C-alpha cells in the first residue's frame, strides 16, 4: 500500500518545480545608438566592452572640441592712492549672452599669504563682445605690500542659465578666465 505524501515531501517537490521555472540568467552584450558595445551583467552592473577604444575616442573628441567660451578678467592698473592702493580691473564678455550681474570678491594678500582685505564689485549689463572696468581701493595698505590679488566668490551671478538662485558653487567663476598680469600675481 502506498503512503500519502507528507508535507515535507510536498514542499520539496514544490521547491524543485519553482527552481526549474526561474529563467536562466546570463551576461549579454548589446550595441548603443553610437555603435559602442555594452556588456550587461546578470548582477545588474554594466561596462563598455571596448572601454579602451571608447576612451581614445573621447580623448580625441575633447582635443578637437573648441574651447569653452569664457569672459576675460584682466588687471589693468595698480596705482598708489592717498591712503591705500587702487586697482583697475576689466571684464570682457566673450560669452554668447549678456552678463546681467557678476559680483566677484577680490582678496588682497600680503607676501606671507595673509589676506589683508577683500572687496566685492559688481559687473552688470555687459553685453556679448563688450567690456567694462571697475576700480577697487584697498585702504590702509600700500601697493608695494600687496603680493597677490585673488578672485573669489561670485556665486550669485545672473548670466546664461545661471541666476541668483543657482545653488552650485564655482559655476559663475568657471565662466571667467582670469588673465595673468605682469603687475602682480592675479589669479582665481
């Protein structure tokens, strides 16, 4: 006489059936719209199959791409003024859109690297191709005591797709190239 199947036996049979019903997983390859081969792994990760060739293509494209447009910031003059040192800076807009507002800070540093003072100035309404100058007066220090003028901040600009609500540090000044000067060290 045959015994009725036990609960343990039924569960084992059910597990075997369920295991056989799971689809087989395996890595496979596909090609994207640009022709690059991509390996999709069964663990959910992926990689370019021709990563070395893709890196070469990317490097070649970067080398042939035109440089990103930037506005130029130049130090035109450094003059001893009564009670301090005066700088004249000029912003040239090489961008394809108007610079509605850009307020960088200029930090005057002594030779030992200590910041004596910093001043902000607004460059506003500079249309493409135009330039504007601003004067900065650092009071209480002579020009001979300033070894470096550093450009900082400017994060709340209004130009292109950036505005005063943009919360990305450094994006405004990334669009500004500080032109080296013969007068003193002038950099970002």
